[in-house]
């Protein structure tokens, strides 16, 4: 209870990830071993037009239902009727913690942000609910294959609706990037080296604060985890961090040290990239990279920030916003406080806020060669001296993907 006698907001752990078996296992272990914890499991139909939910307590299921939202279900948010279910569970004051087990195609950090800022019939959910942490369930025996896969979620029956075109690799990478707790299992992997490399991949691709592993006894078949508290009471969720990560210019994380062959390298430049040379070099940049992300600016598009997202065989370069103008107070105030701070610290009298920053992760990645390929795509001194009016190309290789830059 709060000092005023009102019930405390119900803490929620949002658990996602492609490894549904690991997710269900940790949910069962948590509801049995953690007093006062309930599990709310959400499932979405293949057409995304119906969703079902079920509540489990220690003794088993205690409620559930199926609903048909007005719009097809989204990967980024729960239907309003499910938000109402969350609010109802909180108002009962029956539970001390709720584990929200999400479908593998949902983004748990965006769902958590929607819950943290959502309303139901004018009632702010934050008055009754509190997001504790966001977690991802990972099968160590499949992680490397998933991150290198060219399959789409539709191919594996994991998509949120028939129009969901996301790939398995990009979804697995984003789950790890959003997780503050990673739950792992290697019950189906007899090779310790593979598991060790998969754990190293999880370390490099996520900014997690804690890790819990589901242990398997091959003699008895029993499962247990020595670190269930990593899922509960950590208060790792930061809405500003989620907004920044999905915003136009997220702050890059410092790479971890290489381990078990997994290496992450960070590359940056204040110069713009020559669009044709970059386009021609993509085939030489991507093959050894499991995951790449960051932002860049193209010489012929000086106003636009372009996000780079690659995972496995998937690569997306898309416009994510515009660079801050030097004398536009309205634009600066609209930016996040963190972005304004970085812009002020890194401001260049010629380039302004503009810069390229990319982070790449791979196994046995040749970082010097990769940096050399990226550097070869930058404008040369001679090209830079020509000035902005000479950087535009008659044939833009990214015109179809990026469209025409707004005036």
C-alpha cells in the first residue's frame, strides 16, 4: 500500500522473444516459485483479427477469453480490450507481480511503453500498473541460426498478421536490443562451444542488466533457474531509453570486448558517404556481419538522417528524420534532451550535427577490412571541396528506396 492507503501499482515484466518454449518454461517456473506472481499469456490469431488471453496462478489457469479488436492486432501494442484486462487485474490487488508473456512477433519494449503511457476509458494505466523490466527469451541452440536467417516471420508462423513482412533475423536482433533481462536455455544443444558463442552474441547485441539461465538435468528431466529474481523487482524499464532507441538518432553503445569469436566494432565519420560508392560496396560490407545498426548521411541528401539496420540477409536503409538546423529553436526543443546534449557536444562548424555512426557484430569479423571498405565510401578531399551543390547525382541509386528528399 502507498502512504495514502491506495494499492501500489502492479509491477509488470514484459517477456517476449522468438523462443516460445523458453518463454513458457520460465513463465511456469516463475508462477510456481514466486509468491504472488501471476502470468498473463497473450496469443494472436494468424490473421491478427482476434487475440486470446489466459491468466495462470500457482495452482493453474484462473481466467481467460478471446476478443476481436476493431483493428487488426499490431506488433507494437496490445489491443485496447487487453489493456482493460491488465487494468482489471491490477484493480483486484490480488497479485504482487504480473508476468506478461507476449507472442514472439510482438516487440516487448514498445508494448511496455504503450502500457506505461496508455489510457483505458480516460483512466491512466500508470496509476495502477508499473512496468518493471523488459525481457527476451532465447534458445541458445537456435540463436546463431536465427540471427543469420533469411526467413520471414510468416515462413515460421510467427508473424502478427499476413502483412507482417519482418524477418526472423531482424526480429531476433531487436528483441535482444530491447531486453534488460535475457532468459536463456540450451536444453536441446549438446555442444558447450555453441552455447558459449550464443551467450557471447546475446551479450554483444543487447544492453541487458541481468541474465538468467534455465538449467536442465539430463538424468531427471527437471528444469530450474537459479536467478528468477532477475525478472522481478529490478525496475530496469526506462521509457526515455525506448523512445531514444526507436528515435531518429539513437546514442550508440560502446562495443564489448571480443569473446568466443564474437566481435563488435564501431565506425564513425563526420564526412558524408558517396551514395553510388556505398551502393556498390554493400555486397562487400554485409556478408561477414550478423548485425549492423546506426545512422549515416548521404552527400546528396544533406537534410536527412538515414537509419542502417541489418540482420542476417536483411538490410534496410531508410529515412528516419532530419538533422537539427543551427538556428531553429523550435526544432531543437522538439528533440529529446539526450539528442540536444549530443548535438551541442559534437557540433561541427561545417557539418553541424551530421555524422555517420555504425556498429557491426559478427563472428571472426575482420574489423580493419570492414572499416577500410566503409572509408572508401566517404567523399574524398577533392569531392568535399566542391561543395554541396556538386554532391547531387543525376542517377541516385537509393532513389527507389528513399524517395526524393523534401526541400
